């Protein structure tokens, strides 16, 4: 049996729900990989070409001071890169369509092995360029027409000169990499494979073993006893392993400090932000501005406590919804597409036409099928090929937001690939979440505007508040904790489990205010957050959200002028530094204004909720 709108297949009258196989899904809801390669044979042809040509890198080694050889090397490296990305995209999407298919697993593995060979063969390029006198590079960029397109690329590369060591030292650092990955690799294995969680009684009276996903699901349960028991059971395991986890936590921080000091940075934080040329002032401004504007969070804590009719608000009460619209609404995919398009009409015909191109030409793999990769993603920019989106549609409201989110990424990659040359046809992680949350922002506005009941509107307004509290306040809280812990170790302090618990407890209390009763278990959250091993990554969630909020407001208030700037932002790729790309779009993340706009929005939503209830 085949369905084009829902992914439920019934084996009998008893409604046994089965996951369909790919042949049961209409072609129009599956991505079309022939846009990459007509078939596997063409993939193999390109694979052979790349494999056979790796040896050509040797012909350029030691010759890059000559401008014609340097240019030829850059163009050859691009030719290899373009084919490699196409090979990888095809094998990845084919593998993710059915992860039981060993043929595509093998092809995916072969591409990764090929990539490693290319990295080794081309590793001489950057060091040789950095050996060229800067005056000579400037002459080439200014006087040779074909070099002008590489100006930003070379300027960015030259920024790293003072942080690049000699060949032997760089080889030692490369050799140390496997060792310095031990803290994160061990943490990941320990928390995902070795930790054993206890059983608790769920809301239906069943004894269930807690897991990472069941813990998160439990925090949304209306049954407070279940929430509390799941919360305490889950974190008790981290409490019991606090000594081992604090050793890994310290090891990770010391790894970051080791690389920063070796490369002559003043701090681990400066080193982490240097890659994308983000000034420390952006990070400092974010933390300072949020710290000075905690009142919306305190208002939300107080209102949530009141509406949940609680004597005390605890960390396990944070995620449960206050407003339940009692609507068993389903969102079939075709209806969701219309909702997303309607919410983005303000973006004009060019953007809508691009979205429709994706919707109508099988860029999206919509429904869950047997052994298909879980979750959702947009494939990113692959030069010369449009980006693809993976979904696992279940007719839920969350799926509608996921569609809007991934199509934001998709359009960012599409416009970048359409506009930029190969070496700028990507964008930094600092910008990655701007386009996705921009679309979510406009979708949520649209759903609130067309909501049919007060309860539905309250539910959506609460979702907006939760987006801000989780993506801005919580991520800035993590960013501040990360900054404090690194600073203490850099100043010679040792972070014992007790020290880490007190630091985390104090900062959690500060961000939630006096209404929150911080249980002992919550103070061990530092031990379970994998993002603390990502080297100053989390602040970008907050900056991305604030930037997208500011851009959405500009589009709504300024119209076509702001839309054009936004489209230019999508087209910019990595042709400039992320901060400057955002400035050109009209948002200065060195200023408190974008963050203040989010805190003001949160206050306005709380006002609206209070007026409705």
C-alpha cells in the first residue's frame, strides 16, 4: 500500500504501524540523486579520475613562489575539490536513504579515504604560501587579474602566519592530535555507551529504563512526579561518576589551552574565535548584555510557576508546557509546504521561486522509510549541485518548524553556491543558524497570526518564549560557564567536582532568578553537556538567533530594501568575514542592539500572554 501524505502503513485491522520501504513512497517525495550523477557508473568514473590525479600535487610542491605555478596549483586543487564534494554528496545521500545498503556504505567509506589522501598530498600548499613574502603576495593580488578573486582567501590565510609554527613543530602538533582528542572521545564513549541509567515509573505506571532521549521526553511530561524522578535518576549517574567526568572536563580545557599557547594566543577563547575572525568583544558583548537584561527570564519563571500552580519552581519544571491547546492537529506535508510558503511571502518572488524549485524538483526526501537516517539536515553547499534536505515527516507541528528551519539552510547554501566561486561557496558556523532561525521566526509569526483559538495562540506564544530562553539565555549561560572555567584553569586553578558544581549552580541560579529552586542534581549538569567539549561553540546559537530576529524585524518593517540585503547575505558565502557579512545585512553583533531586541521581544510576548489569560 502506498500513501503520498502520511507515513503510516497498516498491516492489519489491528492498526499495527509499520515503517514503509522506499519503494512504497511516491517518487516525488524522494530526492533525485541524478542531479548529482546519472548513475553509479558515472560516480565511479569521477572517483577514478580523482584517484589517478592525486599524484599531480607532487608537480607543484616546492614551486609555489612562482605566480603561474601557484595559480595552476590553486585551480587544480579546486578541480579536485569540486569532484570530491560531488562524490561525497552522492554517496552520503545514497547511504542515508537506506543505511543497510553495504554498497553505498562502502562508497561513502572510499570517499572519506580518498579525502584523507588528498589532505596529505595537498598539505604543502598553505605552508608554502605562508613562506612567500607578503609584499610579493600583495603584488600578485593587485597586478595579476586572475589572482584578484583570491584576495580575501589570501588575506585570511595571512592572518594565521604569526600563529603558524615551523614545519617540525607543526608535524609534532599533528602527531599530538590523536592524543589530545582523548578527553572528548572518552567522554563520548563513557556517556553514550558505558553509563547505565536506573529505572523509574513513568506516567502510565510502567517501569522504564532512563536513557538520554527518555530523559528529555520526561521533562515535557505533565506528570510532575515522573518529571522529578526521571530528572533525579538521570543525573544521579553523573553524580556517581563526577570524579572521572571532572578529569575529562579538565583534560579538554587543558587541551584547548595547550593549542592556544603553542600557537601564541593570549587565551583559549581568543584561539577558538580567531578561526572565523570573531573579535572577543562580540562574545563579551553577548554575555554582558544578557547579564544586564535578566528581567524577562525572571518574569517568565514567575509566570510559569504561577500558571503551573507550584509552590516551588524546579529545573525539572522548565520544559513542560503551560498551555495545552488540546488540538490533535495533524500537518500533512503538502499543507506544511503551503504554510511555510505563506509565512515567507514577505521575502518576494525570487526567494519563493527558489523555494518552489526545491519543493517541486525532488530536492527533499520527506518520509521515514526502513533504515533511513533519522533526524533532519540540509546537505550544505556542493559547488555545481543544488543542496538537498533530509526529513522524517510525522505530520507534527515540530515537523513544520523543521521544514522551515532546514529550508533556511537550504536557501543559504543554494544562493551561496549560485553566486560565489568555489573557494567562497560555503559559510562559517557563526552564520549557519541565522538563515534557519530566520525562517522559523517568520513561520511562528504567521502561525500566531492565523491561530483560530486563544489556547492555540497561547501555546504558540509560549513556544516563542521557550525558543528565546533555550536558544539565547541558556546558551549564553553555557557560554559564560565555559569562559569562567577556562579562565580559572588558565590562571592555575584546579577544577574539582565541588568547584564545578558550585560554579554551575551559581550561574544557573543567576539566569533563572530567585523563583528557581536549584536542586543538587542540577549542579552536575556540567558533566552531561557534550557542547562543553566543542571549544567555545555554544555562543553562536545565541548570536545566530539574535541576528535572525533582527533581520526578520528589518524585513517586516523596511520591506524590499531589507529583503535585498538579506538575499545579499545569503549570497555572500565566505567572501568576507562573518561579522562584516552580517553588518552589510544590517546587524552589528558587536553592538548590544540585536540582543536587546530579543530581550524586548520576550517582554512583549509575556505582556501578550498576561493580557490573554
